[in-house]
């Protein structure tokens, strides 16, 4: 069930409603399922694990080293501490879906 989102935001509630309509489970069970799914992904990423959802994409944890930052206005330099960031790489399938809908 795909619906075109014209510059809208898909929320947890929207996901829970979609699960409710697709599976016929109760609204509270649908909301709990979506919440558990998102928590599991978040916990895995927090542990430093990569998350691969076939047909959707990969969430990867990248380690960025310390570097020198610069204030563009004053040109003053300051250190930016090392940190971990989350990167998302969409699958070929998701890219094809996005590109086919924008061209139509």
C-alpha cells in the first residue's frame, strides 16, 4: 500500500495506522509494534551495529575523527571532537521507487 506523500512528514502514528489497517490488529498493538521496531533499530545503531533492511537501505555507524573547525565569519579555528554519526544509504529498489514517482 503506497501513497504519495507531497512534502508531508510520515510519523509514528501514521505508521501505526498503516499497520492497523493492513493487519487488522488493535490500534494499541499496532502502535506497540511500530514502537518496538523503531526501538530495536535505534538500539542496534547505538551499539555500533549496522542495520540493513532489505529493499529499503542500510543504516551505518561511522566514526569521525577529531578535526579543526573554523568560524566562517571570524576565521577563528576550534577543535571538533571525535564522534559517531549515523549514515543512511538507500537500496537500489528504494532509489528506483523514488525516481519513478518524481518523474511521473
